[in-house]
């Protein structure tokens, strides 16, 4: 059993008002390791993934691999070994155990169809932060030749062998792009995917598939071409470090006037964040082993920020950055263009004294899907604001870490409920906070 299962607490008491200093370590990204684990199901050979973080999403995928009749085990030095020499469809009642836990299981359709011609997967889960249409996945699989039956709690699919196709996504969805990659590498013929996502996590998955024997090219203007092959082999791969977690610790350092060295953080996949962090008054030093973050001046600077698909500012960076901007001098604006429900965490911030106003209008330059959908997807933040402790129920993973930052900035004590959600993407969160001298108590 991993540390993620052992150490999950549900309530965290935090006393704020202190500067956090010290060092934390980030390992393989939550948004890439589970996808690499799915890729291992495409072959009967043994596969090894290194730099594994012990988080709940990895545990969920481990349980699902075992339920599919394959073997998975943690080895020394934070590595994971997967052997899918046999891949069996789990009974329908077992699929229900994975419903609403994670969005990863739907990505197993490609391996199951390629090796068994039949796939049953549960409904999508994950954080409730806005529209995450399963339609993208269904349309992709249909285009590749799958016959799909949609049920209330699950999807059932059939295909003798998937076939290559020309596919254009209506939006560069990360999940749909991963679905195309995992479903087309063993398909018959060539697949051309237009308007694809090109996030570093996508590139990491492509690197894994290439190691396995896939033929994939990434062309200009978001076009990915996949030449289907007859067989894939095992791989040995070091997972991409989690740039989302690294950014969260950076925001914590600046918001609390502290200084945190994030060992394992890498510059190249954080360029956009680092630019915005510096613009807001943050400072950093990049070394071969990680990045150190702190506040450059006494007061942070207000700024305008828009989220976007890569290489834009990540939507998952937005929430911890918003906490930091409550401590900035002036009016800051955030325009969320990826998920219309990302600002669900704002009400709790306001209960802590943050001065934030939400708007349906697009307060930014980027063309936005939510312009005429009555979604509160722009925020104006006035600062600096003295936050005060509060009792808060965590709604989602990234919002949850943002509440931790807010509680550590605030005057007085805060109580955070549903802390388990944070274990989905942050390894050893309690131990890391204590290493930074945070005044916390778990229940």
C-alpha cells in the first residue's frame, strides 16, 4: 500500500501568519504518470516507470490495472513495474468501483480494444470544475471505428481492429488527444489529429509510446500524425516532474514572504509560469537540481492574467496564483478560458476577507469559449488584503492547495475539511508542510 493510502487525513487545522522556508521535492506529474501506466497496457512486455509520486491517482490506476488481470508493483527508488501479459475485461460490477473516482479509466479503451476487441469503462470522474465532455472521447473512438453502447454507469465498446482516421478536435483537449494517441498507435493505417493539445504531459506520453515502437510525428499548427504498428514492446521511462505542484510551492513561498527550494522542478516546462511569477513580484533561482522561489520585494504587484492551453498559462496554476494576488498591491484581473467552473473556490476566499469580484464578461484578450454562456469566468482581485482564518470545505484538488496557502497567509486559525482530495495530486503533503515549519495539526 502506498503512502497516499496510509496518510490520508480528512481535517487539517492550520495556524497562519508565518513565513515558510525550507525544501520540498516534486516527483512524477499527476497528469502524466497515470497516462504512462495506461500505455503499459498496450504491450504484454514488462514496463518500468521511474520518479513515481505516491498519490491517490496512481493508486487508483494500480487498482484498475490489477482488476484488469495484470500485475503492478512498487519497486525501489520510487519506481513502478507493470506487466500486462494478460489483459482481461473486469466484470461490470467491478467497473462501478472506479466510477466518479478519476477520468483516467476511459483512456484504457484503446489498449482494451487493441488487445481484446472489447472494452467496458466506467463513467468519468475527477474534480468538478466545469464541463469536461465525454463526447470528445466518444467521437474520437467512433472515428477510429469503435462501436459504442452508452449506459447510465458505463460505456461498452467493440472493434475487431481500430483503423486510422483524420480527426479534428473542436478544442485542443488534453484528454481527447491522449485518447487518440493511445487508441491509434495499434490501429490499422495512419491517423492525423488536428487541433491537438501539445502540453508537456502530451509530449511525455508520446516519448513513452515512441520508446515502445510507435511512429508519431508532431507537426506545426497542432497536428499530430500516428502511423499504426502491429505490436508494441516494453519501456523504461523517468516520468516528467510535476510542474503544477512546483508552481503551487512557488506561490506559497511568495504569499507567505517565505523562501522554498523545490527540488526536482524544471525550468523548461514552467517558462510561462516563471514569467508571470516574476511579473507579480516573485523571484527565483534556477539550478541543476531544482528552483528556489521567494518574494523579490516587500509588496507583490497586481497584474492581468489569462489562462490558456499550452504554451499559455495553465488553468491549474490559476488558483494558487490567485491567493498570491490577494497580497499584491492594486487590482489584478484573471480571465479563465479553459474551465468555466474554475472559480468555485472564490467564495471561501471571500469568507476569509479576500476582495474578489466575479464577472461573466471576458476581461482579457484571448478568444474565449465562455463569452456567451453566462459563466462567471473572470475575476478582479483587490489587494493587498489581510486574510483571516476560517472553516473551509475543499471542493477540488487545485482549489484545495490554494486554501492551504490562504490559511497559512491568514491571521488566526483555519480548519480545512475534505483534505483527502489534495492527496490525489500532492505526495506527502502533510510531511512537506511540516518540513517548511508550517503550524498544522491533522485529524
